[in-house]
């Protein structure tokens, strides 16, 4: 049996050898040493129900044997040669992505992280349009490179002291805390209309693209109202700008559809994916129509992008999602979870709003004056962890309880987490 150093020793080494920008959850964090499907296990053998999925990564479950076994077979056959040489898995994966992505998205460029995918998507938009101006949404998060960080609209993640210019931010469609102090639907989607005002008054009039998450994850699981993306796309088309949809957190069945943008009946010009595509194996891609992609002709490669092992993982993920109907399970279990959270909000007014699609659900914790109750949320998350439930948090005010579990989670699992949360909130 493997011997582990324990949580405190990990923290001590982390302080000494890891850059301090990387924090960790919990006052008393466990050291995780094993995972299987929807469960995690710590160094003492304690089992936890994972309700965060490695931040929307483990959609098919931890160490899923149907995926892992195919990866092992590939590792033992051919692990890496770089995609400048001919291998089969990555072109087969690109073909499969063309089948499952919305609209006319057809051609992929593989890389390793969501940041890289977004950076590549932005580059492609600039190559196609000849412009280097961009619009992003307030409270969005797109990565940690210079450009993607500059397009991130959350202060705590904008750590670069010299951000890129030529970027403007539009109000995000956050109906619970509308940045324009309006009410939907009487607002006539003013947050979307603001995109045209920004193009007309704050840019040269020639914008490369607007980039947006289909559901804003780090903003607090902010779900746009119906009609929002359609209005935005109409405006962008009018000015010759592209729509880049960031599906890094929302992709691969999480929302109840293969991609969350499909819930809004809009076809993006470019789409970025990562996280769940590899189910823990690093892989990402940006995908576009042939018309746009074919403008990218000068040399470009990613050393590890689309390597044989990551590509076979992606193929296995897509096969597993379809075979086990994870879109349907995400939809059903998500409705069950949100219905349960709404019932809890009637008993405990500290839950001010419940929102989400599929198994991407947020419960916003507030005080009586609607200010963020982040300290209370931290207390609840710590207690839930002690009871064997790992739940995330996000939101600009760090006050949104975030559920993004493996999509293999069961009806009984959802009941268990709701019952435990009831007990913890009653104690609070």
C-alpha cells in the first residue's frame, strides 16, 4: 500500500516550492489520493461525493474504466510524435467534433488548455477580420495569458499590471443583479443592445470578435435570458464581427445539451473547448467554419496538441457521453438539484437565487440586504466537506455555491447532498 505524506506536509511543500498565486479550498483541506466515477477518497480512506468535477472536467467520472483502458492501450502503443507527423486519432477526433458541434463548425486546431484554445480562437478572428479590437463581457473569465487575461472581466483574475489595449467590456446578462438596473423581459435585452453602442462609440467600428461564455462560470453560474445571444449575433453580423463562444466549462453534455450555446439557438463563428473533452487528460481545441479556418495558412502547431493519448481520450469521452446518455442525465439531475435548492431557499433566505442549466447550477448566498454572504458560504462548504461532499464556489463576490459534478451522478446522490445541505443550513 502506498504511503502518503498527508495534507499538512503537502501544504508545507506547497508553501516552499509552489508560487503563492495558487491557493486552495478549505481551512482544513483533505489530501485526495483516489477517485472513482462520482467519488473522491482522501488519504485516510474517507469517501466524498464530488459535486464540482475538478471544475467541470470530470464529466464522465473519475478514472472511468471505459476511457482509461483505451488510454492505457494507446500509451503502450504510441504516446507522442507531435502533430506535424501523421497519426490517426487527432483527425478522427476532429471529424467527430465536426459532427457534434453546432452549425457549420468544421475545422479544429488542437492544443492543451482552455487558455490556449481561447488565445487561438482570438487569433483566428483577428486573421479573418484583419482587426485586433475585441469585446468581452464583464465578469467573464477566459484564461491566464496576456490577451485572455486582458479579456477577463473579473478583477481578482486580472493580475497582469499592463493589460492589452483595444478591448471593451459589455454588461453581462446577470438578471439577478442586472448591471443596468433593469428587469427582464421589460428591459428589451438592453445588455445586448449595449454591444452596438460600444462598437459605435468606443471602437474603430471594425471589431474582430466578441468572446463570451455561453454560461458564465466564475461569474457565479450566470445564465443569459433567452434571446440574448440572438440579439448579440445580429449586432455582430451588422458590423462584420465574429462571435466566439467559450465552452471550456460548459461543453460536453454539462448543460443538458452537448454544448450550452445550443440552448440559445445560436451558431457561433468560432468555439473553444477544453476541460471535459479529455476527462482529466489535457486537451483543448478551437473550432471554426471552413470559410474562417481556411484563412489560417501560415505555420502553426502545438507540440502536445492532439497527441495520440489525449485524442483517444477525447474520442472515448464522446463515445461514452452518447452511449450512456449523459445529456439526458445532466438535464434530469440538474432539474432535480435546482428544484431541491429552490425548496431550501424557501426555508433559508440566505439562498437568494438558484440558477443554471443541466448540471451547472449555482445557489447565490446573500444577506438580508442582498449583499454577498461569502463568509457564511465558506462555513457551509467546510461543513459539507466534513460530511463528505465537495462543492465549489465562485461569483464575483465569492458567494455562489457551485455544483458542476460528474454527469454520472445519480438521483440518490442528489438527494443525499440536498439532505446534508438542509442539515447544515439549519445548523447555520
